[in-house]
C-alpha cells in the first residue's frame, strides 16, 4: 500500500482507494470499528427481548432491548466456542439468549445466566463470574432522537460531537411530526451494490449526474406531468419527484451543497413538497397546533434534500428515508434503505413519502437501477489499468470555506468528494 498522502491529493485520488483490499481492511479497523455507527431505531426493538442484528465494520452485533428497558448493542458471539447467538435478522429472544450449540444462556444485557452441566468445569479456570463467560458489549451506545448508534472504541468523540451539524438529519426528520417523533417501518429494501462504498457516498450529493443518469425517467415523468397540466388537472406529486431529476444544469448549479468537517454534508432542497391540497393543509394545521406557526414554518421550511453522515449514512429527512451502508468488500457494499412514519400525521402524508421511497429505491424503479449501473461500471473501470487517477477538479478553488465548512457556489462542484476524502485521509492518519 502506498503512503496515504500519495493516494489522496486535494483535487484527485488514486484509484486504489476504491479497489485495494489492504486499504479496505484499514477502513474497517480505523474507521468503521472506531466511529459511531448507526445500528437502528429504538422502535425496531420496542419490547423486552426484541433484537435486531447489525454489522459494524466486520463485527456481527445484536441490538437488543433489555428487561430494564435499555437498548444495548452486544457482539453476536457465544463466549463458549464462538457460535453466533442470533441466527436471524430480527425477532424476540424472550428473557434470555440461548446458544444453539451447547445451550449456554445469557441475560439480555449479555451477562451469563447458565452453563449446563457445570461440574464439568470444576477445578478449571472457567468460572461463571469470569467476565469471559459473558457476551461482550459494544464499548459505547448512545441514541439521538430515537436513532441508536454504537462505537466499538471506548475513546473518541461523543455521538453528538461525531454527528456535528449533520445531526440536523434527525432533527429535520422528527420535527416534521407534530409529536416530534418517528417510528420505523419495519421492512427495508436491501441492495448489494457491486461497487466500493465511496461511489454511493459521492453520488448522494452529486448534482452533476441526475439529469444525465436519470434523464430517461425524468423526461418521461415531465411529459406526463405537462400533459395533465395542459388538460387542466393537477398532476400527482409523485410525477414531480421524478421529473425534477431531469432539471437543467443551471437549476442543479443553483442547488448548493454544504460540506462539514468529518465528511458530512447537506444537499439543499430542490423539490416542492408542499402542494396546496386538503391533506397538506390538514397536516400543516396540525403542525401549527403543535408548535405554533413560527416554529412550525421553521421546521417545514428547512431547505434540505439529503444529509450525509459520512461515511455510511444518507438521510432524506423531508421524506423520512434513511439509507445506511454496510461495506462487505472493496467491490461490494450492502445498502439498507429504511423508511419512517411521522407520528401523529394522516395516512395520506405517510403514503406520499412512501411513493418517493418506492419510486426511487424499489427493484421496479429505474432510478436506483441507473445509479447502480454507473457504480458497477465505475468499479470495473477503476479496477482496470486504463488510468490511475479519479478527478475531483470541478470548481476546485472556487468554493467558499468558512470555519471548516465548505459551501459550494455551484451545486455541481466536486467539493463534496474533496471534503469526503479530506475526512477519509484524516481517519486513516494522514493529512493530504
Ligand atoms: S458455543 Fe455456545 S454454548 Fe457452546
Ligand atoms: Fe442518482
């Protein structure tokens, strides 16, 4: 592996950061297995014994609700001979984890409860009060507005320090509920991307690609939208969701990105999400009742499309959607795409967001498929000997930087990627 400062320059990076297994291993140990990683939402584990398995870096973990009501994150590993305790993705384990191999049992906080045929250990150094007999817990667990994170490192920034200004993702999502809370929809789209995780993170705030990559969908939706308008009808909002993908480059340049320390960032809003219909009027009235007009308008008027929590989360807060990456290999990344319900709003408002969720992410849509094809082809291109460098020169030197935050002056600036790689190099211990 070359020294990192030879891999990441201010305006370009070496292709091996997307392809080299040694670099991927470093990312797992020095980034994923240290930072705060999103595990899930508290509403995924409502009852005592509810669990959900989750991958943090290369570590299989269990998020579980204890009998004391606390949510914990434990390694999914039996202390006896290492077998995973939860074989399914989610469920309820009752009051105890039971190992399927030799039936050791554990409390929901990970403490060993029972070892069968205990006399077989008499006189050995294995005693039940030995901490090695209990399940190991993540070093730190914390949550923000119901979103649960764990860090496998005892040291490092607090969750709020890690999130920094990107915490707006969760505020924006929850503040849009008159009750200030969301609840997870317990099914997600799972997509294995045949590409390095960085393609996804770069793409989320890449305003240069939608009108190229998503042109066919955007133009077709715009055509129907116009036809309905010409016929005097109001096109359903979901046509607008798709037609905006084919906005002009001038329009995309007017949508700014804000790029924070640690690689986080925001793509500002570009879609109108407040149609003048009865459902929206009723929803806005409910928000006014809950918060007063001024605060409600502040919440509803935030200009946000995506918020990125680098290096693994893309939160589309105005539409209650969250995508989380679980890297598998340099050229393979699992993405989980979750959806949330605003508490205290009508079914119509929920369905409106659900339309977006499915129109953009379901296996039946071309939006995600077109992105996935780019990333697969991108990975194949970077694995070739056709060139060594990946270019992030667009608008280089023309962004506004204030107190560590880079503001694009053109929405299509590649400042997003430059900012992400700055954070990446810092995580891996070298300033470019
Ligand atoms: S491996 Fe779990 S009880 Fe033996
Ligand atoms: Fe896209």
